[in-house]
C-alpha cells in the first residue's frame, strides 16, 4: 500500500470503503473505551468538586464559629476562690442581693463540706493548698421571677458560687409567694 498513489486509492471504491470502515471502527472504539473513561472521569471529578465545595463551606462555617467562640471567651469572667476569712462577707453579699430583689431571707447559714487538695503550679510533689467546699443554706420567701433573678445575680458574681439544690413550695398564706430552700456551694482557701 505504500506504493499506491492517492488517486489509485480513490479509484478503487472497495479500498476506500475499507479505509473508511477502519476509521469508523477506530473512532467507535475510541468513543466506547477511551472517551467513555474520560467522560466518567470528568463526571467523577465534578462530583468530587461538589463534595469539596460543600466541605469548604462547612469548614468556613466552623472556622467562623471558632472565631466567634474565641472572641466570646475574652468576655468570660474569671471567678476567684475566696479565703476562709472572707466567708462572712460572701454571706453578707448573698443577703444584700436578696434585699436588692425584695426577697425575704428567713434563714442563712453555712457549713464546711469537705477538704480537697489543690496542687499549686500543676507539679506533683509541689506545695499543696487546702480548698474547702462550703455549703450555704438559705430559706427565702418570694415569687418565681424574683428568685430566678436572685439566682442569676448570685451565680454571676465574682466569687465561685453556684446553685446546688432548689426546693420551692407554695406559701399557704399568700399564693403569689413561694417558700424557697436554696443550697449554694462555694470553695474557700484554708
């Protein structure tokens, strides 16, 4: 075939049909195998791109939330643990918050719960400082909303002070008032 000229090839129709059939067969094989694999690869790439875009959107959303959380941590109030000799002033503070909210304090008392040992400096074998949990019992008379405001103010104070127990009973003499038994806990340094 190398010695044939282009005219001879075109003159012979059978040869021309055979060449065209061979080209069509090669094209069909190319489409069936090579191009099909390429098209499938493009489709899969498209799905991967969509998945990556979704992952990037989620990542950006999570990063924004982390940044917001980090900025909110700057506003976190650091609470202090008071010393044992400051306990009467803490009780006075609780009483004054109750008075500010027009809550009638029937009784207030405190007692030590137990001793914990906190390590100073975070090293084992270093100096240790005793921290005692103090339980503050309060018997109060007020309405629901005022009690909630009182608890919020007490828990948001500068000292470590949190609500441990709450019991509410209706006052039989006044249906608008509640008898409340609160147990607050704090930690004091020995």
